[in-house]
């Protein structure tokens, strides 16, 4: 593949690392939410109703981001070689990641987005989403059609 393939491979290695950082931060934030947010719900019945789903959601999302990060990183040689499966897989990850910051800011109240960790993860996901979609669109002609 051309120099485009080498560039795509290198950037997806970086994107995989960034998604891993965001996943790790997300899992860390889960412990903070448990200790500092959910613990403040005084009504035991309400806390026992809200906490399991909220924590499950955070854990599942953080855990699902780990294989996405790994596959973005691991598929770099296949992207360099112009393998169509790597392109399709990374397009699906990239579109999902691209939608994340927009959904976060449309569904979460602005006063809740002042957390530095939240802002960092939103920034990482936004950069990875825009960057990965742009790089894949730019290199699309290089990928095999079969």
C-alpha cells in the first residue's frame, strides 16, 4: 500500500491508545461516581434502585471500549496492507466514537460537564472520532474492494 496506508496504520495505533486511555478514565470515574455521587443519595430505596443500573452502564461501556481500543491498535498492519475488513471494522468503530461526544453533550446537562475527567474523555473521543473518520475517508481508495 502507499504512504497513505502507513499514515493510516500509524494514526490508528495512536487512536487505539487514546481510546484505551478514555476507557481507563471511564472505569476510574465509575469508582468516583460510586463513592461520591451515589453515596449522597440519602434514600436507601432510591439508591438501591439507581446504583446498580448506573454502575452497570459505566462498567459495560468502559469494558467495551477496551476491545475497541485493542482492535484499533492491532488492526494497524492490516490497514497498512489495504485489507478491506480492517477498513470496515474501523469505520464502524470510528462512527460510533464520533457520535459519542455529540450524544454526551446533547443528553447531559451543561452543569454536569464541568468535570475535568468528563471534559478530557469527551475531548479524546471527539478527536479520535473526527480524526479516524477523516483519515479513513481520505485513504478509502487504497482499500481493496473484495
